[in-house]
């Protein structure tokens, strides 16, 4: 899964559950917010990412891994709430938090939850935005990962069809890691 924005700072690539890879890109100093309110929200997101990295380094069968990922998700939910509490609400920031949450769900093995959150972002975010493009790209990657295990549901175009999404959802419902 990829959380990719047009940032020019650090990039973290983390191996995930279910043979996935997570890519997180960070803004360079020149791209950071200048106002204090947004800087505080970014600190929350960085805390969540640190938790995500900590969990990612643990073996998949380590029970601490899921606990730390749950903390990371809770932290991202706090971040999302702060973006939405801005005047006016920063929906783009909230969607970016959702992208990270979807990746964390995937990392925890909850592929259905990740799928549903990516679909939700694609339904809500304008098609020209980076968050839409990231969510759509993740959906296509998830589909290509399971394509050989589902019935022929056509070629992958710019977006997945309802039939492709349904086939992928059915696959993950029946093959969800325990």
C-alpha cells in the first residue's frame, strides 16, 4: 500500500502483512505548515507513524504488534478529528489520515477494513486530488495482489469496477489473516 503525496522529504518503505509494502513520504522542511495549529496536528501524525514503524519491526505473530498498530490507528483518528475541527475543516488532511489508517489496517492484517477505507476515500475525494490517486492506486495494487485467486472480472482500467471490488472484497473476507 502506498501513501504517496507530492512531498520531497524522507521516504520510509516498510514491509507489511499479507506480502504488502507500505511507502510513507514526508514533507521537506520547506513544505511544512507554518501555522502552529497545523504543526501540532503534524506532530500527532508523526507520533502515529513512529508507532507504525515500531509495530512493523515486530514479527507478525508478536501480540504487541497489533496493540501498537491499534495505538497508531487511534492516534491517526485523533489527527483526523483535529483536521476536521479546523475552521474551515481540512478534509484533505483528514483523508490523508484515513490513507495512513488504511495502511495500518492492512499492516494489522485487516485487508477488508483497508479495502473499505480506500473505497470510501475514492467515493469522497475529488478525482484530481493526490489522496484520491493514492487510494485508487492502493485499490489497484490490492486487486493485482489477489487477481490470480478470483474469477476473471476484466482488465484493470483507471479505476476498479464494482465487479472487481466485489471479487476482491469476497476474497479478503474468506482469506482474512487470523
